[in-house]
C-alpha cells in the first residue's frame, strides 16, 4: 500500500510561544493572508467546504505531554503585537492584555 502524500499549508507557520508569554499560550501561529486566501480558494474549487489541519513536529520520535482539555477547550485569539518601528528586539511578543480578558 502506497503512503498517502502529505499536504502542507505553506501559508501557516507555527512557533513556540515567546519565553515571556503567558503560560496558557500553547503556540503562536502566523498566517500569510494572501497565500492563505489563494490556498483556500483552491480547496474550495476542488469541492472542499472546510479544512482540518494537524499540528505536527518534524521529529516523529518526540512526544509531548499535551494537556487533556476537559472543560478547558483551546481557542484562537488574534495576537495584535507589532514590533516598534525603532527595531526594539527586546519586545516580549506576548499577547497584549490582561488574563481577565480571557473568555474562560
């Protein structure tokens, strides 16, 4: 049996959270808007109404103690942090706002 070809969504990049990020941030996801729109349009043309993405690591021997969600379902919020024009490389990159802004 031939292996199924892996399809990548090149419009999405996933990064480990910044070391100063809040502990409830699991990962940072960056989406290239133009590339994502183009990729989604191709999916729609082929008849797909939605897409599912699996988050994986390159090293299949690695394992992680990922949280069991229970009532704490994961969700995505927009990270509106932008670097200062002066090139401030010491910025935290964490999601702005207080923990009280969370919907849970």
